[in-house]
């Protein structure tokens, strides 16, 4: 039997920077992808390396990017170019705190600081809703529990 968990109900939230910080769910999120968790490797092969095999050590880590798709709602508080909206965060070039809450039992929440590096919007002529894709570049060490 599988232990797979349905993705429906995953929440992406943005912090408001207050103390204590309050996190608000970003409205109308469709897909969330956390891409590029990576560790830089450097080769340290030397004349004493055994069997002619290359050797490596790990150095800096990269928190990757969180990319999410939304049904773009221009007037939604978490979307618009006003306090709290991702358009405002992009215009102001801020580093903000975010969380992803996975719909598991018990609930697991990953937290991270990020900057918005890219946004794309689409308004098809037929058979589709207004949509957007937002890229958050993780800065610093995320908390992955």
C-alpha cells in the first residue's frame, strides 16, 4: 500500500514583516514547484586518490526557487500592487518570508526568505482564465522539516 499524499490543500503563505509576523495564504494558487535545491561540489582529486577515481567535497548550498502558478485576480490583496501583494513586493525589491504548508498528517511547514525574480501573466482570448507565474528565489537557509 502506498503512503502517497494528495497535493490538494497545499498552502503558500507570505509574511507581513511584522513582529510577530503574520502569514497570509496567497489566493488562487494552482501549482507550486520547489526547484533546484542544490549543493556545489568541488573536485579534490589528488595523486593519492585511490583507484583513479575522482573525489569531491560539498561546499555551498542553494535553496533553489519556489515557482507558483495562480489564477490571476488583479484586485486580490495578495496579488495587487498594494501592501502585501506580490506585485508590490516585486516593485519594492523586498526580501520577504514565506511558508509552504504540505497537507500531511501531521502538518509539515517549510519556511524560507525569498525575493521575487520573475513574473509572467497571460490573458488568452478564449477558454482560459487570467493566469500568472511567479518565481521566488530562496535566499539564505530554508527551514525544511
